[in-house]
C-alpha cells in the first residue's frame, strides 16, 4: 500500500525548490577549485496575425517576454546546475490561442547533478531539458516562449568521436497554470511531474557512415494515464526510427532521411467517458537534399518532403504523434501562428538559405500543403471535416526570416513573416474562419549575458 502511494507522490515542490540551493552552492563554490559558469538571456518579441485560421481565435498581436538564467559549477567528476525560465505574454486579444506553450512564469526548468563515470560516460539526475537527434521527437524549444522539461535520469556513453549512446527515463513536466484565466494573467504555479506520465528510451549515433554521413537509431516509450486534475488520451506508444544525415558543407551536396514508425494504443480524446483503447499504426517520413554553392552569401538550396500519417477512421488510430518535438526549424514560426505540424501532413518544400557573413543569416521558403487523410484534423490547425468533403488541399505557406548580431554573441535582432494562402480545405472545412489568407509577422531582440 505504501509503495503505491509513493508512486503517486507529487514531486514539484522538491524539484523546484532544488534550484535555489543549487544556485547558492554554485556561487559559494566559486571560491573553491573548479569552474563556475553563469549565463542568461532576455528576449522580447512582438507578433501580429490577421486572417486567423483557427476557429474561435482573434486576430491581433501580443508581446512575448522570456528570461532565462542558468548556473553550473564544474567540480571535475561532478557538475551541479540549475536554470530558471520566466515566460510571459502581454496585450493579446481575446479570445486568444495563447496557452502553456507561451506562458510559464518563473519556472525552474533545470535542477540537476551530473557525475562522470569515466572518460567516456556520464550520468545526469534531476530536472533537465533534452535535445535528441533531429529534435523532431524530443527537444528543447528555441523559438517557442516556454519549453519542454523532464525529471529523471539520463546516461550518456561516447565510445568514439562522433559516436554516442543515450539511455533515459523521465517524467515530462505538466506546465501550470493551464486554465485560461491563469494563463491570461501570467499567474505563477510550479510545474509538476507525475509517475502517471513517463517517457523513456534509447538513442544511438554512429558517425562516419559511408565516410561522410552519420546514422541515428532510436526507440522511445511514452506511457500515461489520468491523474488528479490531469486528463490524458492514455497514450501507450512505442516510437522507433532511424535518421541518415550528411551535414551541409561548402561546395557540396547534403542530404537527410528520417523514417519513424509508431505503434501502441491511445484513446480518441481526453474525456473521462472515453474508455476505448484504439490500436495505433502511424508513421512520419522526412527527406531532404541540399547544395551549398560557392558564391557570395553562401547560398544553400534545399528541396524536402514531409509526410505524416493521419487518422482515416475505422477501428484503429493513424494520426502520428510528434511527442515532445520542435517544429519551427522546419515548418516556420509557431506561437500566434503555427498551422503546420507533424500530423496528417503531405507537403514538399523549396527553401533558400543565405549567410552573408558571421553576423547575418536568413532564409525564404515555400511549402504547398495537403492532408494525408481527408477526414482527420489538418496538422496543427484544429480544423477537421469528418466527412472528407472539403478535399485534401489546405493551401500554400510562404515564410522568411532574417537575423543579425548587433554585438557578436551578445545582442541579436530578428524579423520574420509568413503568409498562408488558404486552399479549399482551410476555406470550406466546418468552423473555418471566412476572413481571407493568413498573414503573420514578428520582430524580436535577444540580449545574452
């Protein structure tokens, strides 16, 4: 009986409070042997959108503020670290699409201890953020105001240069507050982790495949069940795949191939009345070929293709779940925008990237969009035609971004824009707003210290 109760223990107070002694310990240790590193950043971004594609969400703009402060003390075989992130939004119009991916006030996202078990191995315990592989399944968000974080254990082994094996067991954080009033008022509430939701698995990297490419293989397991004030789709998913990557280099071709399969069970909704477990058969494929030209501004032209399965109805469930992955690096800005995600998607892209010098970089991209299944919700729009009468063509997205370091590695400004030229589906699907094409833009400044 006691063991069952221990499993359901809410750990948020203990792990959150750990950041304070971690930072104090690191500061005190500065006078001792070892190395203390303290760094942080402040980012302010203005966004605006019109021609909203979401049902029931207003046009308008908002101010996004994010502050991060991280400290780590390196005492040789032991490293102690902590990080606080404060993410807030102001001036958004109601009804708003703003949620926990944008607001997470004064949150200790990291509080960890890392021990070196040898020259090539280390073990990390505590709260942490993670980037694994392509970041399409497990990531720390960069563009997004808040980020994913986890509590658990991570083991890393690097047997040779470029080769690695990562094993991990974690409890993903449930970001709080998650009610509309709390989010709108930027209220403070500590995030929490639950044994009721777990993510664990393995990720390996083998470098020098075919001399110039690397091979990644991985298998992840996500399990969850409803808890107190915590509703889920009771996902029990195995997600496995591989990635072959040849990085971009001057005067050369590069390529990437990633294929992911997903099996297990899930429920169609988070409703407590929904008790039907559906068998999952889903997939995602990404293929890209690029070339970096020997010319001014170092242009790189990339042709890519993404296909993510959708749910076609019937007894099973076919919609791909991207778990805790990032999407901005591939599908354009999210936040007030973000119609594209790795679910029910069939889409090629043509992209031109430029880097005139060490301070400037930018890109322009065009991406036509189709639904993989005509009867499932399209990507991240929330729009669905259960009868499939609105067709498969959703439209075409054009987006661009430019960034410039005012002070190298200290102050950077960025601006971006996106246009979603709506196709038949986004115009005719039930609940779709009749307000023309979607236009989005942002400007931001980031100060690092």
